């Protein structure tokens, strides 16, 4: 936002609205990359250097480190089929755009995972706290912290799963 712009003028409101829309699309790309088992698409959602991610039990690292963790889990196969099946739904976004080319946001995650190695299903929810930064004209995630609120894991027993 230009230094002389008033935060409530139409141009400023429009710019903030466009930023929120772009950040929302970014986070949706992130969730789709997770579910599509796309480590390159996952990594592309983050700033090129200087990211900070803390995903609790998955660890705290930068985007390159987390993309490697993601690939090691998501790309596992059994009998030529993916062994870990995920479903990420990000809801309730609360995004604040700041005047300095940054933004912050919170998201609630609804998560479901089928683990064909352990024959379990996990349903979980938690909260993301993100910081975003404009990088080469595009919004990217600069930091991301996930705190799990609760989870339940149960046996699949005789469940039939198709892919």
C-alpha cells in the first residue's frame, strides 16, 4: 500500500482483498500438493530461502527439509500403490495483510489419513499459524506452525480400500 494511501480508501481495500484472495489460493495449492503427493508443488508454496516450519511430531525445519520429510512419507508404496492416503481440508481462514508486503493467517485443518502399512485411519484437526511474504510478485509462505488439537486413530480391520 503506498505511504500516502489511507487504509480505508477503495484502492487500499481492493489491494488487501486481492492479497487475501491470492493467499487463500496459495494455501489451497499447498493442501492440494499434500494430497496429490507432489513434493515439488509443496516446496513451491514457500519462500525460496529463510522459511521456518514447525509441524509438531513431523519436526521443525525449513521448507526444503519438510519437503524431504513429506516425500519420504507421502511417496511410500506397497505393491505399486501409494501406502499413505491423505485428505487435507483447510477451513476458517483469518488473513491479515500488513502494509509492508507481509501477511499473517490462521487456518483450521481437517485431516484424514489412511495408512495401508499399519492398516489404520487417523482423523485429526488442528490450527495453522502462517506468515506470508511477497516474493517476486507472488505470495509465498514464509513460516508455518501447526498445532494439533486432537486426533483419533483406529484400525481398518477388514476395510476395503480402492485407489
